[in-house]
């Protein structure tokens, strides 16, 4: 089954599951928003792998006049985003693969949450290159995602801690199995490696603002954004 089909199948349960599987849910998403700073009240923002619009909802809470474009391959996920943002004319939707889609405009920020880790490493690097190209001067790229520890023993420890957390959530077995099925598509990469890729593609002031276990929020700015 293609990844797009997997997320189409589980779209209805996606938002509710986030708190069950992310031990730092609120801090994780808020950290991604905290590094966004704009000179305009209506910044143009691109949300990669936007799904149901969960990250975009956090963006709108902070920047109600933001113009946001959501792109995702999974049509069912975008349908839920359309329901979430019904009546908001500043929201656009693109049903496409964000690694190959040709964007026609530049953005003040490009954001993503829990999506890029599904890509093989060569596609991650290619995406970071295109993100740099698709940002306006002084734009920022923010990725809230799952990452791999560079140390196998630490990675094993982190996974064990995460499993202990999941056990406390009393998740129905069918829901748990569905989540594990989705994680079979994960292709996580070490945080330090990905930050090096951002620097190599021309980003400056690359850093990580939040990390807990395998959940990290890291960013790169283009031509000297003040954080």
C-alpha cells in the first residue's frame, strides 16, 4: 500500500491520535510556532504534508490573517482540512506530492509537522534545497518531526521510554496496530545530519529549538532572519 493510501485510510482518526502518541504534544507544536516572526500581519506560509491542517491551525491561532497553502497527497486528509477551515478565504489547498510539485510563488515561511521523516534521505535533501529556493529573502523553514538518534543505544533507550508512555494511554489495540502500520513507512534521519543538510543548501542560523526523545523542532533561516 502506498503511503498516500495509508493516510487516506486513517484520516478520520489522525488528529485524535496525536495526543496518544506524542508525549510532548502541546510543547512540540507550540515550539514550531514560536520561531515564526514576521514583518507583516498576513504572511504567506506553505504547510508541507499538511494533512488535516493541524499545524496550520496552530499557525492561524498565532497569525489569524496568515495566507496559508496546504499541500498533501492524501485527498481525504485535505478534505478534513477544508472542513476545519471552512469559510476562511485565505486558505488554499494543493493535492500533490510536495517533493515534485512546482510552486508558483515564494513564501515567508515553509513549515511541516510529522511528514518529512517518511522520505528517503536523498528526497529529504532535495526537499530542503527546494524549500530554500521557494522562500522569500529572510524566510524561515521549520520542521517539527521525528528524528533518529546517531547512537544506536540511545535510540533503543528512547524507543523504550516512548513505548512506556504509550502504555499509559490505554489505546485500543486496533488503533495501536494502525499506528504501528503507519510507522512502518518511517525513514527517520539523525537530527544533526539534517541540520547539516540545511546549512549545505544555504540556510543560515540553523538550530533546534525543541527535542524530546525522537521528537524535534528544528529550523533554518534564509539571509539573516532575527530569531
